[in-house]
C-alpha cells in the first residue's frame, strides 16, 4: 500500500489513464471490493486471463464460467461480465461513429464480437439519414428461420428508432459465412418488406470466424 492510501495498481491506472492501462490492471480495479484488495485481485485476474488464452474469449463467458475460471461468485461474477459488456458496447458505438458503415468490411468490424458466439445471433444495424449507426438491435438468438425471425420484429425496431435504412447481419457459429438457402430466402423477404415500408435493407452480412459474406457485394440485393 502506498503512502497516500492507494495501492500501486490503482496509482498506476490513475497515472497512465484508463485508455493506456493494462487489461489486468483495469479488471483488478473494477472487480476489487476495496482498494486494499486490488493487488490480490490482479493476481487472480492475471491467472484467469492467461487461462482463457485472450481477451476476446471474455465475451463468450457465462457467470458460471467466470466462477469456475476466476473464483468469482454471485454479484462479483455478474459485475465482471457487466464491466466487460459495457466496454464492448462502447467500442461498438465508437466504431459506428467513425466508420463508413455501408462498407461490408466496416459492418464486419462493428459486429466483430459475433465471431465468437456459439449460437446464431440475428441483428439489425439501424442507420440514420446520413448512414450512421443509431443502434444495433438484437432481434433473435438461436436457429434462424423466417418463422422465428419475422419481418415484423426486424422493422419494429427500425420504426421505433426512426431509422432511414437498415443492414441486417447474423453469424454462423460453424465459422463458414457462406449463405444457406434459408439465408437467401430470408434476405429476399426482408428486402421486399423494406421496399414497402420505405426502409431499405442495404445489405445482409453473414459473419464467419475469419471472413464475411455480403449479399450486397455479391449482387443479391437489388433495387437500391
């Protein structure tokens, strides 16, 4: 403990700033119950992170995973995941504001976290009149069919936000972004509804482990 009452790790974060501090330090400060616990928490966090094999694996974890890997239980496990999720969402907003989101590559970067999901996630990127991201809305989690991912659910979010256009996207947990016949059929139906509502579907980007498939780039979305 330092002479002014703060632990060395807390002092380091204060001196360096949160943007340049190590992930170990940030999680230790965020998860410790009090400053006197920060050093011990950092040791646990370091062991936990090294066992995971990388920061990106954090987004896949459940409270039970956190408990087993880091020894955190109950509130502490939920707090850890909440801090990680806040950081992920803030990162998404930053990407949306700085990138030309109409680019499929920019959508892939924006939705990078979907590469690590073990279930299919269908989302709608809601865009304003300038083509900037208003919000990323999760429409469905699980096996995707037009029965469970209805146009009503997709466009309800767009209408609620006053979106001028949307880009839809989902991940393939297999890692292969190639579209299935169901993906193509779903895209056709959503594009048609978008035309009727004057909320165009600009693209359907399928996220794989290392690459993506853009319906728009392949000429599978026409009329806009």
